[in-house]
């Protein structure tokens, strides 16, 4: 999708601090980090959000979580971390391309927001 910020990042049209890439996923540092580790993990295929996911996207959704766990391990987040998927504007989704936030490196309060 040509007007999607994350599609443009995945395509290399907009620079990002990439931390991981494979054939289906792309992960990069958030430009406004909410924690010492704040990585966004996005599918390369455009999907507006979790609400638009279908049964055929189950494996992709699992890959997002498993990649987050691997990145957390690589970053040494042994005390814990949080994964977050915001769904819709009321939840804080501002880029309408499915993305998972990996946050860690400091104690995280509950409830968030």
C-alpha cells in the first residue's frame, strides 16, 4: 500500500533502525520509545490491523509473538517484557498496518495508559 508508513519502511523508502528481517516480518526501533527497548514488529504484507485478520493469518500472528520472544531474549530482557497490539484509534493505533510493540528494559506498570 503506497501511502502506508510501515509499508514504505519495509520497502526501504523511509529509513528505520532495522533489528530483524525475514521473508515475512520486519522489525525496527520505535522512533518514540516508551521503554529502553521498544521494537515494532510488522508483517511485510499489508494488513490494516488485528481486527482485519482472518483465520488464514493465524500463523503470521503467532510468528509476530515468537519473533518478539526471540528479540527479547537477544536483548537480555530476562526480567520480563510486554507485547502489545493496539486495535483501532481508541486503543492508540495511529498507523493502520498491523504491528506488535515489544517493550522492556524497565519495570512496566499495570494497567497501562
